[in-house]
């Protein structure tokens, strides 16, 4: 018997150990503390959830019910108190200060699962973490056969580092429907984001119904559908139909606000003024300083700015509201009155970025305003506008937040700043005692390319996952009390549909989520990559699109002293091999492996690359012409 047991144990122990260590936990964003305990919780066929009776728990319960029943086929019932409950959602009777408003404790044992929190939001985040503990098939929208539904036993304590964990969705450059916005909310809350900033107006479309200003959506919400590279489209002809776009009615927006609220998300609405306002100017040309604005049309992606001199741009059409025109302030008062009634969030974003000044410079009205108010520069003119705007926003019981240009020429006393041109504006505003949200292009711009330009929809800059992961919202030497948190921004000039919106958001949205939720000292690139790869499998199950760009090779082109091309290759992820060829065929792992910088053969026309992990191709095939490589390292 002893020998028999010895043999069994000899064979079984490694298997048991393997199955235990194989249940590697991969939570994004990484929690404050995770302690793996022994055993696992097996999901029964009949799941009883015990929860309090608050209506605030409706979404927590419905989220859990959906995930735990649809893919598993289990039956889920919910009660306020039940001895058979295997999942208990408990609100603390007395406040656990460490957990705050959004923290939670999650205990998974072989017997049951308990989520505790001070507030419903904490239970919601605990439920999100719990779902991430189950096998990836839990993400499926359909029943999945032959899965062992279990979660590893674990004790987790978790709470966010920052209260502002935002994503911005530009619904102006391209319009996204109410259903699209709800879908975006569903995906963002999985990673514990709690603010959705909707960029509702721009040169390409005014997307919010303002009942007292009907032309904003009758005229301002529509342009011409074009395909190609936005920004370079031919100017639309008079006979091209202006039927592309759309807007949200106030009822739509109330529905979105409610949907978001049930998922513990605040909606931050943005009206971008005084620049980026062509849709408003076209609707009401009297808001412009420039004669002839009544001939303008809502932009369909044709060139309207000259960026060749840097920022601010030179406008080719005047897309600004006129700070010297009293009608503009009456207009903004009307807009803000209606907005304040739709959006309960304490902030309203009033834009302020990239306002061209060249038409203002020519305006007699602006000259008169400058004289009257003692304004010396165009930045001071914008500052005058922002200060008046802030008074209107305050009069509606809201706080103004704006892009960091609102600092130029003097910041309005209670304005908060969203720092996008790097961290500098945010640091300056925090030193002046203003609230700040960091959303720098350098780390948090989701419209930027995330892999080689040759395979990405082209845009003027790149942001790879490893750079996004370096986002640190709290710079050294800044008082943390002014840094509310951070945000990633998805501008949609080149984003035409939801699949592309998802592709641009994930996985960089993971990196930003971890930067705003997890303790700084818990961030670890290699471990993050491990978890990202696990979540790629989960997104596959959920049929959510993401960019696999992190597997692609990074190409860096240099010149030798005798001006020959020198091509250096690397990968973001450790442990990948790069195979290449200049012979126009398709490389695989039987081709030359990259080990040192490459010099192209004299008559080569293209370089082709692919990455492998062991025998498995992981990166996409990249083909770059020699002309392109030459342009990447111009001879000086
Ligand atoms: C911005 O990206 N113009 C705020």
C-alpha cells in the first residue's frame, strides 16, 4: 500500500503542482495586493449570489449574472440573504478607510467568494477582478463547452491610486452612435476606468442637440463622406451630399449618462472653443470675426490649417468664435445652460486648444477689444475669452476644465487644466494651485500609430505600448493633491468605425489603466506583457479588437559614416526572433535571423520582416520599400 501510494504520489504531485502554478493570475490593472492561497473555487451549476437590496448594486449583479451564466450555462439566482450563497457581495457596515470609495477586498476560497467594499463602485470593481480570475472563455458572448470553470483561491485588496481615470472618445471627427458609446463604456469599465470624456464638437461636426440653437445640429452635424487619408481630402464640391455624421438628442445623452452612471462612470462633455469651432461658425456665421464666414462649410477632412510653422496653426478658414463679439457669450450661455441640465458631472470641458490667431490679428473688432481691455497679445485675447467663459460655466454650477493652452495669457481662477502638450502645462498649473489631469501626447494619445507606419493607418506620430506603460501622472516635485489623475485620448480623424476604435484603444488602454489605478511600485513591464498576452486571449473570446503591434519588429534606420543605410531591428517584447529577407519572398523562421544591423544589398527593392516566438509566428509580416527606408534617414 505504501509503495502504491508512493508511486501515485510521485506521479500526481507534479501534476497537482503544475495545475496550481498554471493558474497564473493575470489581472489588469494590477491590484494593490494579491495573495494566492491554496486550492480553487469550482463554479457550481446553480450559482446563488447574495447581495444587499440597494438599487446601486443592480449593475454589479447584472454584470456578474451575465458573465457567470452565458458562457458557462450555469443558473444564477440572487437573494438578499441565503445560506446556500457561494458568492457574497457585502457593503461594509463601517467604513474601511484604506479602501476609500472605489476599493474592494476579494476573497476566493474553495468554499465561496466574498467581495467586500465600502460602496457599490468597489463591489463593481471587485466583480471585474473576479471575472478576470476565471478561464478566458468567461468573456464569451455564447455558451462554451468543455471548460473547467474555476477561479484560483486568492485574497485581494485593491483600491485606485487616482480618482480620475479617463478615456476620451472623439465623437466629432467621426460620429459614433449611442450604441457605440455604450459599447465603449462596457469595454472601459472592464479595466476600471471611471470617466468618459466625450469630445462633442469640432470643425467636423457638432454632436449635441441644443434646443435653443437648432442649426447646430440641423447644419453643423453634417459633412461629406470621404474615404482615404483624412486631412488630405479634396475640398467637397457643392453637389456632394452633406448627409454624413449625426448627433445625439438630449434624450440620447441622458440615456448615455444614466448607462454610464450605472457602471460608475462619469461623462465629461467637451465643447471645444474658441478654436475647433467651424461647425458652430457654419451654423451661426455671426459668431465669427471674419466677413464671409457665411460661405464656410463643415469640414469633411479637407485641409483647413497650415501646420508647417508649428502650433498654433495658420488657419486657412477662420474656425474660431470671436472673443470680441458679445453674441458669442450669449451663444455660450445658451449652450452651457442646456448642457448643465444634461450632464451631472461637476466639470465641463471647454477645449481651448490649437486656436489659430491669424484671423483675429486682422480683425478690427479684436483690435478694439485689445485697446479697451488693455490686452497686449493674442494669447491675452484668448485668456480674456477663457475668463469670461469660466464665469458662465460657474454660473451654471459647474467647473471649467480645458486643454493646457488655457494657461497662456493667464489662467482663469478656478479652472482645471488637462495637460496634453507633455506634462509641462500640468506641472505649471499644479504649482499655481489648479487641479490637473495629465493626458500627455507622449504617453497617452491613442490616435498615434502603435506599430510600423507601413502597416498602420498613417498619422503624424507613434506611441508604442512600452512608452504608454511609462506614463506616470504624478511628476516629481508636484503636490499630489492637485493631480487628479490621468487620461488617454482617442481622436478619431483616422478612426472610421468601432472596430478601429477598439484596435486603437487596446492594449494601450491597459497601460494607461494600470498607470492610473495601480501603485507605482507595482508596475513591471515584463509582468505587464505577460498579463497583456493573457488578456489578448480574453479579448479574442470577447471578440473585442486590439492591436497586435507589440509583436511587430521595430525598425530604426541610420546612416553609416559613408552615408550607407544601416537598419537596426528590435522588439518591444523580450524573447522574440526577427527573420528578414531582401529577396521579395515571405520570410519565416527558416530565413536569416536578425543578429546585427543590416546593410541592404545594392539593388534590393524591399525589406521584409516577421517575428517568431520559438516556432510560432507572432508578428505581422512587414514589407518596407527601399525608398521608404531611404526617406526614414535623410542624408544630411
Ligand atoms: C489636442 O490634442 N489638440 C488637445
